[in-house]
């Protein structure tokens, strides 16, 4: 009880203290832990230190979670550092072989070498100034317009672009935002842990999905925000009135909540809310089709949808609006209009798709391949440096 009280007091104090002081105090608590972790993993490459503002067990499984697991599986020592106080760890905690989560970096400044990975520009203060012996990967995954309202975000992005050893970007249209740097950049789209997702014959449906399976079920997994095309969803729900539509994910904003409430007034549309990443296969596997109904905008034209590859991995046909990163895959039915989207959904519901082709596409876009691509690009930079 005393320990819990002290921890609560510390969390309250942190709101009033300068970041530099907080980091110094956190470093003191983990002075011994980081060197011990490194010495106890002598055969592992790295370490790779991932800077994140998202807790490890977040229900919204992100790109950096997947890369962390993939790198650990490929023989790297990975330290996932979260600024989120919800992670149940005081210093370091091993999640699986080679992968640790940490509340603070501790004495990273004393390491002889390390690779830092960051994808959230507003956390750049945690890596600067970075000694030259360290490598920095900046993973640019969302159009900067999505975060332009955050004070100082664009400046932080520019600083990372100018100082990164390697810039990874997730979609072709993001390249323009990193071209002003002379630093090497590589396209690394999103991917999937193909082994995590199952086909319908391999996994039981989620309990709250079972009552809907008397009819075909079409699903959407992911964020529901201003780019979600509610007009299109109304049209397809009306057209396929004998099909159940489910939406699994988190809503953002009061206006979006109102739109969801209006959409679910239709008897065949069901909003199920957020589900943990571990639960997603028990939903996705039982969809007759997976949807990506995004309004085309500066943000969505630059997005590589993770759900695209997750639908593939479940053997589920995908219907999307005309997103450039979806058009790259012939197995995705990218649609240039609402009418074409509705027609393509009809094709999927009639079974006009090749399940094996979808599963093969998922295997070609596994996170292990993406993780290797980043490290290969980093190694090529080292090889090309003059002696």
C-alpha cells in the first residue's frame, strides 16, 4: 500500500516538474538495469530503442508494436520505451525473448552503440541531442497535415528529417515531405503478422458476432474519424439490406459519434466498439468482405491501411475507395465511385474472389519482411559510407 501511494504521488508530481528533471530521476531508477539487459543478451544485435507515446498493451496495435516484435524475432535486442504511464512497469520488463518494455531509457547515453527508432515527431525531445555514434530511424507514417494543429509538430518533424540516419515512409505520397533532406529514405508500407490472423475454419467467431452469422457479415476494423465515408455506408447498408454490417474500432469526435448513432439506426448495422488486437482474428475471419470506406483527402491519399493486409491474412476480400496504396494490390477491389464500391461488394458477397491469392498477398507483406527492409536499408547506408 505504501509503494502504491508513493507511485501515485510521483505521478501527480510529474505534472509539475520539468521534463529534463523527470528524465534524470527515471534514469537513476534504471542505472543498472539497461547494462545488465544488454550483457545478458550477448548474441543479439542492436540494441534498437523504440520511442513511443503509446503503451505496449494498447488495444490499438500500431506499426511500432509490430516492428518491435519482428525485430526481436530476427535476433535484435529491442527496448520499447513508452512515455505512457499506463504500462505496468517501473523500469524494464521482458515481454518475450529479446523484447523489453521500459518506462525510461536510463543510461542509454553510455551505450557504445544503439539504433533509435521514432515515429512520433512530438517526442523528438527524447532523442536530441543524439551522439553521432548512434543511428536514428525516423518512421514517417502519417501525413503531416494530420498533426499540424499540434504546436511545434512541423518543426519537430523537420528536425527529425534533417537528422535521421534513415527515413522510412509508409506511402508514396509521403515522399514529398522527406525529399528536402539529403538523408537516405526508403518506402516501407504497412504490413501484417500473417500468423496472427486466421481463416474462418481455423478460429471460432467472437461471442458477440455469433448472433449475426445467420446472414453474411461485412466488417470494418479500425479508427472511425472524419475520413470515414458515412454516406457510402448508408448506401451499401440500404442496398444489401439482408447483410449484416459490423464496425469494430474507436470513434473520434462528437460529430463522428452522432454519425455512428445515425448509421446504427439501420437494423443491419452494428457498432461493436474497440476490441483488443488479440481478439481481432475472431471477428475478421468471419467476414464475407472487409471494407475500407475512406473519403479521399490529403490524409487518406497518403495512408497505407493496416487493415488491408489484415483482411488479406484472414482470406477476406477487400473493397476500398480509390486509395493509391490500395490500388497497388490487384487482390483489393479499389473503387472510383460509390456505385463501383457497391458493385464490387456484390462481387465479393457472390464469392468472386481467390482466397489463396489473398493469403499469398498477406505472406508477401508480413511485418518480418518490412522489419528486414528497414534494417537492410540501414546496413546499405553503412556499407556506402566512405572509409
